[in-house]
C-alpha cells in the first residue's frame, strides 16, 4: 500500500474515534454522577438495619437518666 492510502485510512479511523468520543462525552455530561459505592452500601446497610428493627424500634444507645 502506498503512504497516501495508509494516511487516508488513518485519518478516517481517527475521525471515527473522535466522533465516538464526542458522543460518549455528551452522554456522560447528560447523566448525573453516581454516588460512591461505599455511600450506596452504607445507606443500604442502614435501611436493612431499620427494616430489621421494624415496629419495635428503640434507640441503639439509650441516654442515661441523670438524677441530682
């Protein structure tokens, strides 16, 4: 293959990659950022704990009654 054809193929592929990258950046900009995994797991654990306690919910660390 001559150098002109190789360069034309390379330019065509670069244009296609740049177009794909532009679409991907627009999609990323349109979607809201997700919270970190540790936050999602932490909130899920809190929900499971609250669900497990059910109607008999009581404080986990009851306050002391101070008599004077």
